[in-house]
């Protein structure tokens, strides 16, 4: 298997450049090592980066891939003297987009992820809201929620809520469906007036059994029988209430969040 | 101010394409409207996207920007019949990278954000760990933490911890520094054996005062005097213990996380 080191070199956090690292998943038969070099904002640091590139090339017996976002032209030109395959966000995206917009881009370091960035405060407020409304912790302030996730215990509500908040600035509460809901056969009363923003998660019994067993091995709660019953009852309950749901068994929080945003048709600028 | 609509069109979650939206911050004098169109994986959905592009062009009196990630060649060619400025992740990145790697990229939908993706399970485990070790909630399992953030109440420890976990798969606990620590003048005893992974956050008194006032207006806790004293004492305490710290006052969680990763020198593949 081919070995390649991928460097993400940025004068800021390197998070935008790093996001492109996801595209490496399109090449499953290369063995990538990913190295982040944020705050590379001086010629001295560029020199260190070049040493690392040279070293990796020797180790891998292949030239590295460099995904770079450097506003300063001198830094940009220096790093390119190394022997590597370069993907330059300025060359490829920012400068051509500037031509289209007839505007010169800002080239200061760390522009993309400053607190001045679009909607930063909304995102942080959403994260606070979501953590304070995790797992049915409180009913107060639910009218502020933009999404309320429901589902059986350990089906993925919490990480999905947190991702919705952190990534998209969505205030996402979540409520577990528990044995007393199943006995009553209806959603918790407090949720009745929020049906329009409720989204359900479900999961395959075998997977839920495995997840619960990691926490409480051998318990009734984790038993396959109980998981099957809880899931069937929860799905019935959601069906009767007209709630849309998605199966979390083989979906990432990224995929679930994208589905939830689409189905709940929240306008999003993120 | 020039108006432009930016469409993120993807056959998957659109999250990688959306990440490039951060680059729009380089053009502060354009008024961007961002529209995400995930799961655009049929010709019918492409047609809807084209209608939306046409509509936005009329509204803005400017052609839209389309940042797209579509594996299927027919979908890719269809959307490009619209009048827009296209940034095509396949054309620009994935296909040329394939040439460099001498490999054909996978073109299925949703490759980048599947649960099969690199390190997905590590990230989810880190999110669970972090939420269970928020705000000094428990001392058990601290040896598993990769980073332990400390600082006065409301200085940004929680959102930074959550970001470290969700984005980088770092198990990040956090501990508040509280009046009894200040009286004693030392870090909580339980942290003494973890000094190598502790990182401090601090904040300007005026900012802390404002943040605390939102929660408990007029309280002693929120008073500027108390904020000043807590911060000075906390910084002294960290200085004496040899803890590195960063000021969160005007830094985003992205910036803080990048700094923490760099200073704690954790190897990261994210």
C-alpha cells in the first residue's frame, strides 16, 4: 500500500485546510499520515515545515501532499520550493473567487476562524443551550429549541445534538424515550406542543444491545430482548405522533445532522 | 454592497463543501447568503438546484457561486449548465490528487462523512468522555484524558473541550478553579499527578463580568471586582504550577483548540 504524508499548513488554525482532509477518504488504498501545522506564520516556521516535508518524503519514499492556506506571498512562495504536491487554497479558491467578485481578499492570518466570523456567537449560544437541554434535563426554555431529538436511551441523540449546535448553531434539545413513556404509549406531555420541531432517532436492536452492553454488561436494560421491545415501542409511538425519524445505526453525526436539517427545513446559513 | 448567494451542492452531507464557506470571510465587503443543498443525488434534485440558482441570480442581480462535490459525472455536467461561478471539489482537488496518487477516486455519495471514515469511533468516544468529564463532574477516569482544561467559571472551558473532542477526537476533561482552590492557593489535589496534560484558559475581567452578568445579574459572583480577583488568583496559581495558558477573550474555540493542540504537542491525525 502506497504511503503518503499529508501536511495541512496554515497561518491560522488550519481547520479549513484540515476539512479538506476528509476528501482523502476518496482514496482508501493509500495509507495517509496527516500532520497539522497551524500558526505557520514566519519564515522560521516555514523552514521547520520544509524539514518535516523532506523527512516525510524519505520515510514514505513518496513526495508528500501539502494542503496550504497562507495569506502572505513570501511564505507561500517559500514553502513551494519543497518537493511536494501542493494544493494551495489561495491559488485554487480564494484568488480566483476574488477575480469573480472583483475584490481583493483579506490575507491576514486566521481570518476564517476568528470570533468575528459569521455567526460565531450564535454557535456558542447554541452549544450552551444544547448542553443544558441534554437528555431531558429540563423542560424550561424548550420553546427556544429549534430541534428536539427523541429516541431510546443510547441511540445517538447527544452527539448529534452537540454536532448540530457546534457546527450549525442549531439549538438542539434532546429527550429520551423511557419505560414510563412506553407504558403510557404517548410522548411525554411536555413535548406535545412542540411536535413540529421533534425529530426521532432509531437504531437496530443488535447495535443498541452492543452499545448498552459496553456500559452495563449483562443488565436487563442492555439485553437484546429489551432493546427489541423498546425500539419497536418507540417507533410505534413516533409513528402514531407523526414524527419523522432516521436510523442512526450506520450513520455518522454529520450524516444525521444533514438529514435532520433537511427534514426539519430550518433555514441555515452555515 | 455586492450581494451573492453561495450554494453548497453535494451528493452527501455537504459538510466538506460547506467547510470552504469559511473562506468567504476573506471577502468582508460582499454580502453572502449561504444555501446548503445536501443529498443532491438525482437529476430531479439537480433540476431543483438549478431553479434555485436561477432565482438567486435574479434576486441578487449577480450570478451565484456554487461550491460542489458530486461524484457522478452526469450530475456534475448537468449542474454546470447553470450560469454560476463553479468551484468543483472533484475537478479542483480530488481528480488531480488521483493523478498524483495514480489512483482512481471513489465517486460514491457521502464518502467523506461516513461512519467508515477515519477515526469516527474515536471521535464519538471522545465526545462521550468529554461530556462525562465536564466541569469537574468526576475524578474517575482522568488518567484517560488527553487534555485537562482549567480556569475560572465561564471562561470557555466547556465549548473548547467539546470542540476538541468532536473535531479532533481528543478526550478533554475540564475543571473549574473555584473559591476553595483560591483560598488554598494550589490546584485541586486530584490534578497534581496530571500536570503534563493540563492547559489553562484565562479571560479579561471585563469580558468575564459581562458573561457572568448574563446569567446572574448583579450577583457578587458576577461583579467586576470579584472577576478581577478570581482571574488574578487563578493566573497566579497556574503560574506557580507551571501551567501554560491562553486568553479566551477574543479567540474562537477553533483558535483555542489549535493552540492547545500545538502547546500540548499531542500527535493528531485529524
